[in-house]
């Protein structure tokens, strides 16, 4: 199954949870057979925009370069997830116009919670005056006026935020809703990559469909499996712990 490309643009304060949510969404989309790339703001700064500073002009140029790469990926049927602060509305609106198939997700989080989460110590250094023009403290963050979705990561678990993003993508028609009664079973990334390699050149099937075919085939070949009462109880207990049964 082929998937048309689109861009999910995560914006929010430093340490609001943008990258965490982008990586969770990446795993979910790969499970659904999508081609996915993540453009993380920190990684882009190290590789694509290393020479830029943090003036408004340089910040805007940083976002324009991210948007250009996202546009190229999107038009080549790749789902692109950007996780960058992108503090200014005008350049985010530019990105929407350039990319076209664009979903803006505002990752909203109270400043004090962002400061508590800051494992890199950037807020501490900014408060000490070591980092000028720091978004949320000494440089403004312009909240989206009409984002496609707002997730509140200081009030929701990452899994709850992910579920809301996926539901919104389904509502907007970028993703198909999964059939009722189906349970999402995550696959390790290395396994997804190996299956993708095997399926290269076979556009009729995505990773999920292929794995389901293998499981059904294996069950048909093995026939019924007899479990003792203790074995069945152990299996049910483990499935309950994982959330697959109530």
C-alpha cells in the first residue's frame, strides 16, 4: 500500500516534548507501513544550519531550510516529522504554504515544567545569562493562533498525546483508521527495516500486511496449540500487563 507524503510540524518551547512525540509517532507510522523521516531541530543545527546563530533572521533561515527539506521529502511520498521550536508564526505559516500537506501540532507545556525537564541544563544557563536570546525566557515564543492540534504534555502522558495526534491525522484524512477490534502491536525498528528491505520493489504490501500474512500462514501450518491451565494463565497475565487484553 502506498502512502502519500505529508508533514507533521511539532512546535513548542524547548523541552516541551516535541522530539519525544515525534519519535513515538515515527514508530507508529512505520508500523502502519509509512516511509518516515524525522527532522530534529538539534540535529539540523549540527549538520544543516551549523553556521547560523540565534538572531530572528537566523532562526527564520533555520526554519526555512527545514521546511525546504520537508517539502522535498513530502512530495516524494515520505511522511516528514519536524521537531523544532520554530518560535515565530510568520515563518511557520511560510512552511505551511511551501509544504502544502501540513499539520501543525502545538506541543504546549508550562514553562516551569519545561525547566524541570531540561536535562541539558539550557534553561539554567540561560537564566544565568550564559545563553542570550533563549526562547521562552529572553526571546519570545509566538503561540500558534489556529494549529491543527494542541497537545498539553504537562497534563497528558506521551502515549495519550500520541493517540490524539494519530486520531487527528485520521480525521484529516492523512491516515486510515484501523479496523475495530485490531490491537496495535509495536515492532522493533530493526525488524521493520529488515522487512522493508525484503519488500523493496513490492509496492502492493506494506510492513504490517506482510507481518500479518506471515503470522496467519504460521498458525495455519502449526495447527492448534494446546496449553495447560498454568500456561494459559501465564500467557493471559502477560498480555494483560502489556495492555492487549482487559
